[in-house]
């Protein structure tokens, strides 16, 4: 039983379900659930990656702004 996957049910509007069903025809996705799971994983991975990629800390950003003000590029 430890290897058994756990699932839950999520409701989506029927028209959306039908659009997804039509979109996955002829693809490697065997069900709407498989496709939705794939898309959600991709979206979450993308969001997590964006959160890791903070270019400047607030302190660093302020230092850059101060330098740009001193050079006359910012008011």
C-alpha cells in the first residue's frame, strides 16, 4: 500500500474539460486528468523558478537607484 498513489478530485467547467479533451487528441496524453496534472506541474515549476531568480535584493536595488540618481538618470 505504500506505493499506492493518492488522488483527489478537482472540478472544472464542462466546456473547459471538452476543450482540453479535444486538444489532447493524438497526443501522448491518455486523459484530461493527465494533461491537467502536467500543465499544473509545469506552471508550479515555473513559478518556483521565478521566485528563486530575484535579481537584486531590496538593498541592492536601492543602491543602484541611488547611483542612477547621482548620474542624473533618475529624478
